[in-house]
């Protein structure tokens, strides 16, 4: 494929110019995160502000803006955040935090930082984190994940975080067994409901966030032509106005719509920009049931497809 062909293909996924509101909203949000961050790298937000998953997502939202992570305006915040995440990792097992939610999103942050942030700890830490994810899956009867590395059951939300981390690590050049990817895909397909969405621990009770997670996993696995993805995407389009877990939904839905359809993503993106513009506080943050740091980071990442600097956002 020629560079010109690639450029035309990419053009399908973007308008002729990025809406000016995106940059204003994004920088305002990043400035809030940078100013509110504690010297240790976490945040004083009592609701998950010290969870490595939330710290990791905040770091990813900074990386997604495309500034130099070592010398740019958010480089100090990025380095402090990564330092906090790295210090939460068990040196022996590679486990980060106290749940696989924390581990998955933290691993994503390590993967997106590896090769761009000047920190020699990142490579070994990422390798250990991936090994734990793969080992946990191999020991799980569902070949997926739940709350702890030793869990014998599985759910689609925890599993989604691990799968995205695996894809990000693979993009970063870390070996990921193809068997791990394929087993994860099989688990998601087994959780698909008759409506096309995805259940939590069984193929019943679909909702918008899980539809977005399932579609993203299948898209990253290059299964967009599969019946499972097509059915899931049809369900997702109908669920786009769901208000349950709005920031969490937005984080995954933006990526799922981007991978699924240029037209659907453009429609979603326009609506998302309008919503976030009106709900952003004067200080630059958003608030939600999981706290201001998570809500702000997830909201920013729902806009990050307008920049597309992160490897995980490549198609």
C-alpha cells in the first residue's frame, strides 16, 4: 500500500480539520490533572485517586495529547504518575495493585509509555505485568480473567482491560502468545447475547459499556468481519445514549465506534464533544461515581481519537 493510499484511508476517519473545541477541552482537562497531582504521582481524590488503574489512565490521557513525554508540558506529571504505578508492582509476581482492574489499566499505561518515556524500569515491569496476565488466563477455567490473578471465574469488564493491555504490549514489541489473544476472543464470543451485546459473567443482560468493550476487543483482534463483531456493533449503535457509567462507556465506545465505522464515529464524536464541553467544570475536570480523576481521564481519552498519537489507537 502506498503512502498516498494510507493517507486516503486515514482521511476516512477524520474530518478536514479537528474541531477547535477539542484542543481547548483537552488542555483544560490536562491542566487540571497536572495541577491536582500529588508529588508522589497519585491524586488526593478520595474516590480512586490513588488506585494505580486511575493513575495509569491519567498518564495515558497525557500521552494521548502527543506532547514530548520527556520534556513537554506534562512530562513531570507523566513521570510522577509512572513512578507511582511502578512502585505498586510486586517485584516478584509482577502484580500491580490489589485487583486485576488495577493491573490491566496499569499495564496499558506501561505499554503506551514503553519506548517513548525515558525510564529503564518500564521494559522489565511491562514484561512481568504481561506474564502475570498470561499466567492468570492459563490457570482460569474460562481462559479469561476476574478480580484476582487466582480467580477461577471470569467477567467481560475485567477481561476487557486485560485484552486491551495485551494488544498494547504487542504493539510495543513485547511478545504476547497468540493463544492468549485467541482464547480471550473465544471468551467474549461465548458471552455474546441473542441481542448482539455482551453479558457480564454469562450471555445475558447486555448493556452499552460491555457492548463497547466486546466490540473493541474483537476489532483489535482483527475480527471486524466476523458475525460476532457485526452483531455487537449493531447493538452498540442502539445503546449509544445509555447513561449507565457514562465516562467508562465513553472511554470504550469512542474506540469501538472509531474501529467500526467512519460515519458512526464522526456522529459519535460530534455528540461527545458537545456533551463534554457542556459538562466540564470551570477547573477543567469532570465528576462521576468513580471520582474526578477517573472521570476526567476517561473523558479525555474518549476525545483522544481526534489526535491518534497512541499506538493502541492505530487501526
